[in-house]
């Protein structure tokens, strides 16, 4: 098992923390993990991205050319990463931030309307957990119970009261994810 | 999974390893991409537990001179910075080499020259292994390629620094500093007592006792004949380090026709490139220098007699390639592939360069 994932969006959308939760979750399953952020001024408002790798084998390079899954949460991220999804791989996007159709026909495309849903749930901060739910539904690389363990591990203890809300958001994302395109 | 295995950034691993190793003092000044080192130390507050001093100095220059002071007392003293800040510390590093003071300096490199960028780079190779500061001196240089090695090399760097009374550097970059991986943190060691330091470091300026002459720590010697003797002593020490402390890793070299040579983050990228190349039937291996000084000259010379070609992969315009060429000494061509100014090469890019420049 080797999953190379990029998560990309605006700073503040929870891109880096979503990647961190994924990495912790993989670690809870005793897998090898790496988390490499495009660090820097992106943290506030610009485009931030993080590469997360989960593998049964030791991870060679934390930097990769192509991804099994690209999660793109804004238009610049689509422009940057559409071409870097492996043929037959998956692209997940949020309907709110993307203004054009995916051009490639050789990849699977999924939409999660996480922004709309987080507004309905009256909590924009669970946006990234809804997306994470969508990812886990289409590519169950880690078990939900280990995601919850990972979430607990990555959150400071004073925020542990938020765990049930995050779990609900992950489950909602699993329901919401819709396949828009089957890879040719 | 053992209790000790945690997920953290390379920078955080440096900080935790320093506390656990029993380091006496950290003196630094924040700069991206290594600020997590001082941030983690401040959050962990080891002055409340081990008694380790953590101090944000007024500048990089102040910090390196605080390290000089701590080291002169035989203490485990360290600092860290990134490329522009390391340039500021060069005077202090040269003085420590001249005064034969053991200490750890961590450079989490970013792209230069000048203030440059905050993204990863390996463009300080020359600065680190060819001098940096003035005078004929050498810096023991370790190049970690994982978060685990970031943790492990803190203790190793201090061990080597004190064994040879010489400053040591961990030369890493923004990739290894910023990435998170699983790491098994080193075992706890208590800080040495003053009595233990007196015994282990009889040269240290801990206060003169009646049974010995005063210890003097200085790099100054105005008598040129004496200064030449000092230099000869340093050089003799450097030859011992070169004969004793070379460290490297070989990956898939046994059946290889071609050799990649890379350190730190570039070596990680090369591992993936090797897998890609071997899928295409190109037999390639990796020689990863772990010590950049002393440099693994002998093994590279030996591979020069076996391989058809070599490619160094560096996040710079071609620096270590000069040392590889000196080692290979013309037996085979040695090419270089690098990305500059904070751009990190990809495994595909390495493979393409290998095919274009080396495999014919």
C-alpha cells in the first residue's frame, strides 16, 4: 500500500491540519507516513499545500511528481495539480471554489460540497473534516477509528471536546461525496 | 508502536533531542525555515526540568558568541539558524575552530544568495566544508536525510565535537526541517555535573584550582612560530578525523552501472528516482555522504573504478560535485544535476537528468 496525496487550497482552509490528521491516522495503523508542507507566506490567505504519503514500506522521497489523490480546494490548486494526478487516480474538489470543469478524462473526479455543508452545520471550521470524509469514502486508506485516534493525537487536549463534532463532519463528508467522472 | 515513537518535524526533533541529550544551553535567533527549533525549546521549557538554558539572543552574532562562552566552560552549547543567519555566525565559528572549542551549529538551509528565499536549498555546502569563516580550519559536518537522523545526529555531533575539541555542524535544509515523519526520540541523559565536566574537559575555564596552571581559551597567538605550531596541531587533528570519522550510506550499489551521489533531502529524492530508473532497466545506486567533512573520498574513488558514470544531485548549482570529481580523479565522467533558489528537484527530474547526462 502506497498512497501519495496532495491537499491544496487557501491558507486558513485547514489544508495543513487535515494533512496532519491523515498522517497521524496512518501512524495509528503502524504505517510509514510523511507530511511535507509548502511552508511560508502561504499560511495566511495565499495558496497552501501539503504532500502526505502513507505506505507499508519506508518512504523514499517526501517530494513526488504525481499523486494518487489530489484534493483541490481553490482554482489555483486545480491549475497546479490537475496535470499531476496519476492516470486512473482521483481528484477531489469542493464545488464552491472551482470555476471550471476538470479537463483530463483519464482520472476519477469527485465533488464534495463541503463549504455549503459546513455553512449548514453552522461551523466553517469543520470544512476540512467534511473533505476528509469524502477522501476516506473513496479511498479507505485508514480506518475511521484510527482517524479519530489521529485526530485526538493531533489536537491539543483543550480542544478534545470538539472531537464528536469533527467525527460528525467526517461522516457527513462520506455521505456527500459524489463521483462526477469515471476515468476512461 | 513504542511510546517513544512520535510524529514531528525535523526541527522539533532537533529541539527534543537536544534536551534529552543533556545539552546545557541553546542560544539562537529566529529565522525561517528553522524557527521551530527555538519555538519547541521555549514551549518545552527545559530550564524547569533539566536546567538547560534557552535564550533568544539579540542577534545571530550574539548567539554564536554565547555558544563560544558556554563551550569555553566545557558545556554542551548549541545554536541554530538558516543560511543568512549562518553567514552572520561565520566569525564566531572560525574563532571556535581557532580556540578548539566543541559546539553544535545547526544550519537549516534556505535558498540564497543574500536574503534569498525561505524555501529549501543546499547552496551552503561550500560555505560549510570549505571554510566559511577565515583561516585554515574544518567543521565536522553531518547531513541528516530524515527526521530520525535529525534527532540522532544531535548527540553524535556533540560526541564528535568533544572527542576532537572542534565545532560540528548539522547541515540540513527546509525539506528535512519542515517535514513530519515518525521518529524514535533518543534516550534521556542527565546533564553533566560540574565535577564531570572538570574531569572530561581539563581544558575548560571553570575556575582555576590550586593544582594546575590557568586554562586559557583563545584563538589569538601573535607569535607566528607558535601560531604555525597551532595550525600544525589543527591539521594533524583534521587528518585523524578524516581517517576515523567518515560516514556514508550505500543503496543498491552492488549491481549498479551508474551511481547517484547526494546528501540530505536530495538523497531521499534520489531513492525514488532509483526505483523509477530500475523499472526502466537502468541499474543505478546511491552513495549518500553522511559526513560532508570528512568526505567519503576513498569509497567514491573505488566506485570510480567500477561504475560507468556518476551524477551528483544537489539543491545548488554544483558544489559537492567538485569533491566527487576530486575523489574520482578522472576515472569516469561525473555530472551534476541541481535546482536552484529554493526549488526542490523531483524524482522525474533526477531520472531525466540521469538519462540525459550520464546514461548513453
